[in-house]
C-alpha cells in the first residue's frame, strides 16, 4: 500500500480515486432545471398575439410574416389542443386583418 501524500496532504497513488468520493458522496453532475415548454410557448404566443392585435399595420416584412405563420402553429403544439387551436385561429385572423389594412 502507498501511504505517501502530496504537498497538500492528499493521498497519492491508488488512493487518489477517493478524491471523487464513494457511494452517495460521489461527485454527481448538477441537476438541470426542468423547463416547462408549454408555459414558455404560451408566454411567447400571447406576446405575439398582443403585438399583432395592437398593430395598425403589419409589424413585419413579408418574409417575417411567412416565418411567423409557419412557426406560430408549431409553437402552439406545446399547448393543449383546444388552446392551441384558439391561439392559431386568433393569430391568423389578426394577420388577415393586417394584410387587408
């Protein structure tokens, strides 16, 4: 057995594996916070609806409108089906209103 220690008093050699702990004291990766995608999607979708609801003219370029018309329903998929359907319907109605303006 190797009873030598380094300059800091830590064991060297085969005992160095103990630096990582044993059993429940073993080093573990930090837990990642849980992300509630439905909450985050709802917040973003509500903000977008509010933006187009208040707008008197289209707030985006034609390219950005097409992008949001694609992305908005995809983001709504994180929500319960009926809620998603309602949000997409309102968004589409507001976009149609702004295009007609």
